[in-house]
């Protein structure tokens, strides 16, 4: 009993002492701290200490990492298109550092648990290829998003060309209702057209996306700038893109049945269990009446 009283006394004394010191030193409450942390996480992605160390190591390795001019120019264009604020050398160095850390972890395993060391090597190779192709995947996802919207974009241009020849005005008008990916690219292109050559801005727009479908659209817009009619060209292009969109939708529809089939089998299994349960209940009832 005495120990229980001492325990409660120590507990309440500690809580009271904490509350007094929290009031004196203006320590924020738990709810206030939680609200601040949630706000920070929603509006700003915090940089972890591990990421800072990896970037420091990558920056040092980038100074001595050899890279030919063609690969540097290609990777720099991809990083710029993906809005990644890294140089080509830093991007490759970061992938090497992340994979190299796992390779280093495999060295102690050779002496302690040799059977585990190949796992670190395999995971390190996988991380290297995953990190080195991360920008390509990001660009590919954005390219697909833009290509899905191109049929609507081309149809709008076809209608606009019947009343106007102002390419800049047409792009600005469509920009307001465009999707996220295409809207960002049109914003860059419109600003580029306002400050420089129209054809050069459209060519850079095409180079950033690297899409065959978009290349046809840009070629038609450049033709309009040079004085071509353009209406017939965009009508044919709109028809072709609608056909491609129908093929894409048919492909998506064909991929759905296997998913639906799984649920159909589950439903069939539940129905069979229900019938078997009813039949078993009736059989057991009949046998009990007989005996």
C-alpha cells in the first residue's frame, strides 16, 4: 500500500512539475505541435539528414566522374524536362552512391554471414538501375498524360483555325482548360513565344516532350505560321488521333475482363457454398428425422 501511494505521488509530482516548467518556458502543447508538423508536411517536403549526406557525397564524386558530351547533353535535357535541379554528373553520381553503400554493406557480410552478401549486391544493382532510369520514367508518365489529351487539343485547334490564324492566341486560350502536364508545357511555350521566335519556341516545345504525336501537331502549327491553310491537315490529324484513342480505349477495355473474372469466380464460389450449406442442412435434417 505504501509503495502504491509513493508511486502515485511520484507520478502526479512529475506531471505537475512538467506543467509548471512548460508554462514558465512557454512550451507548446501537443495539439499545437501536431498542427505545425502537419502543416509543414503538407506544404513543404523536409530534407532528411541522409539525403543531405548522399547529395554531399554525390557532389564530390561528380567532380571526378567522367562523362562524354553526348550523354551529358542528353541527360541534361531530360533533367531539365523533368524539372530536376541536378547536373548530369550529380544525377549519375547519386545513383552510384546509393548502390555503392549497399555494396559496402556486403563486405562485412562476407566475413560474418557470407550467404547474405550476394543479396546486397543484387539489391545494389537494382537500386542503381532504378535510380538511373527514374527521370526517364517520370518523363514517360508525363508524355503519356500529354498524349492522352492531344486528341482534344487537336480538335480544338481545328475549330479555332477556321476563324483565326493567331497561333499564340489559340495556345493561350487552350492553356486555361488544359490538363496539368500540358498546361505547364504550354505556359513555358507561350512565354517563350512572347520573348522570342515563334517557330523556335514550338521546336523547343517538341524537343522537351519527345513525342511522335506531338511532333505532328507542332509541324502543323509551324506550317500555319508559314502561311499554310492548316485546316485540312488538322482535320486529318484529328481523325487519326481519334482512331488511336479508340484503339487505346479498346486495349484498356480488353485488360479489364481478367480483373472482373477474378471477382466472378469469387461470386460463383460464394453461391456454391451457399447452395451446399442449404443442401447439407436439409440432408442433416432428413437424417435426424429418420433416426
